[in-house]
C-alpha cells in the first residue's frame, strides 16, 4: 500500500508543478530569441551568445556533410539532377541561416552602442 501512496503523492506534486508553467512566458521567450537572431533588438548575455555560436556552427556543418555525401554518391554512379539540385538548395538555406545566426552572435546590440556613445 505504501508504494501506491508515494506514487500518488509524486503525481500530485508533478501536477502542481506543471500548473506554474504559463504559456505566455514561453511565448515571450521565443519572441525574444527570434528578435536576437534576426533583428538584434534584445540585449543578450554571454552564455546566450555562446549558444548562438554553437547553433550557427551546427547549421554551417550540415552543408559540408551534404557536399561529402553528394561527392561519395557521384563516385558510386550517376545521380539524378533533381536530388542534387534539392540538396544544394537545402545546403544553401542552412548556410544562410547559420551565417545569420553567427553574425547576430558577434554583433553588438544597438542599445549598448548608444549607451556607450552617451557616456563618452
């Protein structure tokens, strides 16, 4: 009887913890992340910039992997042009997104630049 009671207490505690998660908080955090990646409107911490660099490197490694696969497939025999064209377009899309994220990771925030100019 005791294991059932502990499990029910655990389930009740878990349900209570989940009540504290509010959808608008996660929505706002997602919006701030999008603003950082694409618009550079929000100030971010050093940790967030490091994570942005890692995400960008992940997106920049995918086209290299695609190119290697296309090279090995071409050695094995002829490849359909449509597949090659699709993979090249996909690689270019990943490269563009990775470059954009990498650029915003190293870009200074406009608000920090204005504050620094006011102090001088």
